[in-house]
């Protein structure tokens, strides 16, 4: 294959400042998603089982955080570096 001599102008890159703000927005979005899913799972566990509400909340929070960690590790693979100089 030959190298493409034309530069790809349609791919836009984020500046360093906007990349940092985008990262914080994604973290806030992930935290909100974890909270909403944990609240929904808490009420499902409390309705289905006869456990008290605080026990259901702790269990739902543990399950939700484990799912968020697994999704984050599988979807955003890398060498494990946190590129703070972006």
C-alpha cells in the first residue's frame, strides 16, 4: 500500500485545555450514571428481597461501582498511564 499524501483535515483534535475539561465532564457523567443506577437497583433489591433499605443501598452501590470499574477498564484500555500533561 502506498502512503496517503493528503492530510486528513476532517479529524479535529481537542486542545490541551478542552481535553482536560472533557475528561472532567466524562467523570461527572460517570458518577451521575453510577448514582442513578445504584438508586434504581436499591429499590429493586428492597422490593424483591426482605432486606432493609440501607443494606440494599450498600449492596447496590458495591455492584454498581464494580460494573463501572469493569466497563471503564474494558472500554478504555491502555498502558495504564494517566496522561496528565494533555
